[in-house]
């Protein structure tokens, strides 16, 4: 059974930084795209950043220049470095990944973590 476990959330002051991690575990052949989503209270879940296995990235316009996504395939882990944080970054952050179970499972299955809360407050 594949699991995604996020860590690194917490309370930070405006202008501060946090680094989120998400580690995948279980029986896997390969991890394709990895993503970070967030959901603020009363809002829909939105895609914050995505990184392909080849390293191509996408970052939401409102966090561009402040957030960086990266991955370490040796550790089956994706990171989200969040700098210059703003009150509007307060949300639960979720990890998402497409994970292949075998060579023939080309597109893989989609998995979600349980989320880690991030609060930006003075």
C-alpha cells in the first residue's frame, strides 16, 4: 500500500519561511509527477506547484518567486520551500503524486497525503 506523508507545517510569522516535505512509501516502481495543493478555510483546493520526473516545474502565479518545489527521487520525497510567507498562504497543504506500480503501469495511480496545516500569523 502506497502512502504519502507530509511534514514541516506549523505556525510562521509573515515574512518567514517553512519547508514542507512529503515522503512516499510502499511498493512502487516509479513516481511520475509530484504536486503540492493547498486548501484555505472556505476555499477550494488549488494547485500550488508541480514537478515532473524530468524536473520541469509549474508554480502558481501568486507564489511565484517565493515558493520552490523540488524532489529527491532517491528518497521518494518532494519538497516545497516557502519564503516571504504571507497571511494568504494560510491553508492545509496536501501532497499529491502519480505513482507507477510496475513498468506496464504507464500512467500510474493518483495518491494523496492527509495534509499538513500551515498558519501565517503575527
